C-alpha cells in the first residue's frame, strides 16, 4: 500500500489534467492559473520554512564531528570533518551541498553468520544521488530557454553539452535518459532493500513517481507526440512577464506535463524535498566546533532570570533533602 497509493495519486493527477483539458476545455486553468498558484505556493512555502528554521533557537553548539577536533598544536586537526573556523565550516558546507560528502562517506552495515557485524561501502547510493540531482539541475536550467525571448549563450552551451551524443532529430538529450535511470534506481533501492523498504513511507515514493511521470511526459512531448512549440514558447514568455496568452491547440500532453510540474512545485516546501533549503540551516553542519574557544550563549536564556546554582538550590531545599536522606554539602 505504501507504493500503490502514491502511484494511484500520480495517475489521478494525470487523469485530472487530461479530462480537464480534453473534455472540459480548461486550458487557461491548467496553463495559466494553476502555474501561478503553484509557483506562489512554492515560493511562499520555501521562504516560510527557511525563516521558521532561522528563528529556531540553538541552545547548544551541536556540530556533527567525524574527525579530530582542534586541540594541542602537535595533534593534527581534521579541518573539514571537525571545523573550528568560519572557512572550515564554509568548506564543509560547500562539499556537502555540491558533492554530498557525508553521503560519500556513508557505509552500510550487515549482520552475517556468527553473528558478525560487517561494514561495507555504499558508494553506489552517493553516485546515483549525485547523478539524479545534477541531471535534474541541468534539465531545469535547460528549460529556462522557454521563458526568455533571447536565449543566452550559456544556455546554448548547456544544451549543446547535453546533446553531445546526438542521435537523429530532434536532439537527444542525455539528461532525459539519465534521470529516468537515476529515479528508477532510487525507487528499486527502496523496493528491494528490506531495511530501506521498512522505513519508507508513501511520502518517500510519491515524489519519485511524480518526477518519473514528469520526465516521461516530457520525453513523450519532445520525441513522440506532436505539440506546438511556438505556442508553448509564447505561453512560457507570457507567464514570465505576467502577460500570458494561449494561442491555438498546444496538445493535451503539454498540459499534463505542466500540471505535474505544478504539483511538484506546490508539494515541494511541505515535503522532504525541502532538504535543498534545510541543509543550509542545519546547526549540525553550519556550526563550528569551537566550544572550547568561544562561549556559546543559549538564545533561550532570559536576561531577567538569574542563574540558580547548586549552592542556592541546596540552601532552598536543604531541610527537605536531609529529611529524605539525600547527601548535602553543608549541614
């Protein structure tokens, strides 16, 4: 059921867009109104989440440490796994965000006969995760050419690199095939690995099905089903300039594709996909391990409340502690 319900939900989104456009003639709703609503939900939800995390107090300095801390001069510090300076934290964050360093260091643990606990490499997850995210980024950037009148040179360069191994016409983008492979691997990993399958929820499968459906409809629209790219370009530029227009028959597959993209945008801020913004706000990553050098003040401390030391506590409750045979420092 954890797999079936998200799959049915994505099929329902596809059917809703198809029926809404083909039978009800709601092209303006699916082509203009819903994209604006989805973008507003994405932007508003993203900003709200980040501000909410930013206001959360951090009572303790809690960086995750995986190496030698800054200590005596003759003991070498691991400046990336246990940073104590701003630049050390910056290097750690950049490696984490752009190269998934913690996932690269991840290892799997299995119990073998004996019983014996065996640790092994899990680099395949890091590789496919990296491939998926960067392929997704390339596809998003490549689509920006639809929203501008004059396509910048860097978009032409990205498009040329993505279609390096050209096969026929139109250009075959490698990212279209790679993202299907990467999403398929992430899905099969959750399905085949018993430990991962046990902890997986419908919320883990839904974005995988949704992204897969977006990729499939995009491939169908580009290589197999005919759409009016001129009208799509006019609509995209109109959406970007807040003057959307719909001309002629674009094709129902386009409205299905854009509706699925809108569903992903609206779902994004309220899902685990928000790790894109959350990784920057995580105190376990963005804090320096310098508690021995710099005092960390708890932001929850009220300046009007005086500290209550143990000596004051004992003075207040000494009689009760003595009656309960609790040792006291002063009689």
